[in-house]
């Protein structure tokens, strides 16, 4: 038998397919709401100014590109920690962190670590979620359990359904949560729901795994981290998978971090296992993007430049959300959600009709990247989708 004879074809990535379709469309008025990268009002995804400056500095001063180690750039991790956890938690001796190739690398490393966990831990994942979540855990051999999350009719979290499903989770199971800016729905738990969920997680002995990929793009750097911080403060064991790829605009440079909180007795073993797993997965993470972030965070001027530009991005997205909500009452929930994504209440055939008749490209789920809109295209966009909105 041939080694590869039994392999089956796999479906192509739907969003990447959408890029191709968009490129081929000759209409000047076409709108790309598919791929999840930030765009400015000119439709561009520019390199942030602080990144450019830090890259120049790095090019001039970097003494070597010799190997680091499986943990990547430790100083990058140390400087990022206070932004994620706040000054108090960042110094928690129960927390250990490493650099990873993007948020995806952090999630995969977390999945491999969970697969080594005691018992037979499952991971609970809301419906819908980022389409890569379930495959990342399955490929690591972890069983995935879905739980309800989004109530499409109201555009909010169906918290009662979510909580009652998670009440069935076994102690030691992992609950994957979006720290902010839910992808694909934009729906977020409010403060009361986060504290109820935190209580449930602690009571049942579940392990929160917080995917924080959009800090600063929802309600601001501090607010976007507050759920992560309170969950971490309360749970004896927790995992945070972090991405710098959106909030530093570094997408293809693959910049992320994984932190694990564990009790004193197991923390050293947790770190050993993380490093052994990282070594077999990618040996060490790519350096350039993380070194660039480190250059920024080591310098007060570059840090404030970065914060300012991130805040401009955030407020542009929030402004578009408000404009959409104002334009049509059926889009009102968008004003109460956060981040780049929203799931529009459109039937599937409307998605294809909008593509054909207006050159409006969005995922088949009805997810849009709000940053793909421009101030001047909001009105024509809402006029185009209005006949189909439910
Ligand atoms: N988590 C979520 C929810 C995401 O949307 C993404 C990126 N689309 C990631 C993680 C992974 O980000 P990265 O590009 O840093 O791997």
C-alpha cells in the first residue's frame, strides 16, 4: 500500500478562497468584509508607525541572530505581561509565560499541554467560534465539546444556555473563552455574566483557557483585559493564549505568547513540559516580530505612539459600529458588541446575492469584518443589505 494512498482531499479555507474571488472582481465599488485584518479608512492595512521605528532601530542595533531558545524572547514576554495582566498580577509567581508563533501557536501549545493533563480533559468551545479552534485541539488529540454561545436573534450571548451547558462539564475540563472582541460574533459577556461564569468555573473545577487575540480593539487595552484578569485571579489553574498580531499589526510575523497559571508545586513541571512541547513543534518561535514589540515596550515614546495608533484603530471600529447601528434598527446590537467582527442576520442566499449584485464579499456565515467598511461606504452598504436583513 502507498503511504499517502488513503489520504482524502480536504476542504479549502473558505476565507482564503474569498480573497481570490474578491481579487477577480473588476468592480471599483466592491467591498471586502471577509479576511480578519484591520483596515484604515483608505482600505489599507499599514505597518504601524511604532513598528516601523522599532524595526529600523532593530536593524541598526541587533547584535546577532544566533538561536534564542524554546521560550523565545523572555524580555518580550516580561514586558508584555503588565499590559495583559496589569502590574499586580503580572508579577504573580504562579504564572509562567513563553513566546509563541502567534496566537495560533499559543493555542496549539496549550492544546498539547492539555492533552498531557490529568484525567481525560475535554475542551468546551462556544458555538460559533473562530473556525480554527476545534481543529487545533483535535489535532492535539483533545476531545472538543460544543456549548451554546450566540443568540442570533438578539445579537447577544445566550448566557443561560451557555452556563447550563458548562454546568455539565467535568472537573478538570477546559473552557475556551474569548477574552474580548469575540470572533466571529462580536458578542461579549457583560461584567455580571463574567463574574457568574468565573464563579461557575471555580466551583466546578474547570480550567479557563482565555484566547486574547484583540486586546485594545474592543473597549480599550484595560477594559479588554479585565475579564482575563478577574478569571485568572479567581481560578487556581488557568491558561492565556495571546496574540500581538492584530494589536501590533504584525499578522505575518507571527507574534504571540502563552501563559499558564498553576500552583507552586506543579509550575516548574508545567514550564518544563511547555518547553519540551515547543521544541518538538517549532524548536523556537520566529524572533523578528517579538523583538520589534520588545523594542517598542522598552521605549516610552514608542509605547505611547503604539497606544495612540491602536486607540485610533479601536475608535474607528467603534465609530463604524455606531454608524451601522444608527442606519438600521435591525443592526442595533452591533453598537453593544466589541471588536472587528459581527455576524449579520442574513440568510445564506443573501450572502451570495450581495456578492453577485453589489460586489460585497463576506463569509458564508454572515460574519463581516467591520474594519473593511469606510465611513463613506456605510450608507450604501446598509442600503444593499437592508432588503435581506432579518
Ligand atoms: N484567536 C482568535 C479568536 C483569532 O481570531 C485569531 C486570528 N484570526 C487567532 C486566535 C490567531 O491569531 P494569530 O494570527 O496570532 O495566530
